[in-house]
C-alpha cells in the first residue's frame, strides 16, 4: 500500500474509481431489523462513524435508513454499503428495492455478497446498477483470487472492493496481494473473529502493554495496514470504544506477533468452506 491510497487524515482509503471508503465502519450483520439496529446505527453515527455496512440478506436496510434520517446527518457525509443477495435474479431490480428501504437515491458501495452461480454471472448487472447511478462504487465479497481473475477477464469495470473475512487468525496475504494486483481494496469483515479473538493469549498480552481493549488492538492491526474494517456491535460503549483506534500505533514487534496467529497459510481463498 502506498501513502497516496489514504486520505490526508489517514482515516479512509481512496478507491480506484475515486470513492472514499472510511477505514472504520459499523457492520450490522445479525442485528435484527427494528429498534436494536436503529439504536446501534444511531449510536455509531452520534459517536462519529461515517461508514455503515448492511446487506439485502441481513433484512435490516430499513432500520439503517431510519437511523440515518433520525441522526440529522447530511446524507453525503455517510458512506453506505449494501450487498446484492445472489439468490435473486437481477442486481438492478434488487438495488432499486434496497434504495427504497434505505430511503436514499444512491449507495456508496454495492457488493455481490458471494459468488453463487459463478463469479461472473451477476457482474454485468452490477455494472448496469452503477451506470444507472444507483451505486457510486461496485465490488464483491467473499471472492477468492480465482474468482477475481474470472471477473477481470470479462469486466468492463473492475470491482473496487473485495470484502472478506480478515483478521490475525485469517491473515489472507495471498488474497490481499491478488487484490492489490487488480487495484482492488481488500475490506475486512469479522475482524474480531465474531468475538473469539478477544480472548486469545497473544492479544491479551499485547493489550496489557498497550493499555487498550482487545478489540482496539485487533482493529488497529488492520487499519494500521490501511485495511478498512467493519466490526459489529449493538452495545453503545463498545461502539464508542471501537472508534478510538486512530490515536495509537502498534509496534512492529506486536504486529509480527499478531501476524503469526494466522491459520490460513496466507491463503488466496476468501473462505475455507463456502456456504453456498
């Protein structure tokens, strides 16, 4: 990664298409539609988050939209991601429905949620969605290196982002390098291992020296490399704590210790066991 790929404040990545993707966002996977989701998004926006990540499959786009409206924050200040549910037939029709639920005219990033039916079948529809102004940027999620190569061979417009499971335990260096070759930003979901990594002995030892929470250390591990992360939480205190990752740095030694936790052999795969 070069310094030019970050914004001057060091808090966002500049995408190949010119989009600005904040390094920290709130993910709302497994957050039920309704009050719990609205509250989590409002707490995040009130705390200073400007990146919210949802998906058609999550069933909570309406709550994200309500929280955004209730916040009073200008739409242009918040980066909104949603994802095409690839069991549907048409990415264009699907995003039209997403925009209604979100209450916006356009999303900032629209991803193919996973490569069901093959990595290329949905991509022409994603390109049409962007051409019609429904999404500023388009990308993919859970795509392995081979999937990206297939898209690259036929795409008129390359994905700007590949959102994958990424953490010290899933340090997918091979996939990250494949993304870099195609000027695609790798974005991390499950950066806390859905909570499992918070109890790791190495993480706890580093926390003791850094006077930070385990979550802050794990998130810092990613953003210090310029990797955008979208931790999920429905607890106001944790949402606020997770934002406090831009005022410290991990040492080279601590980064290397965390790197050594990888269990994927630095794979080029996005998932060890695809679910589709």
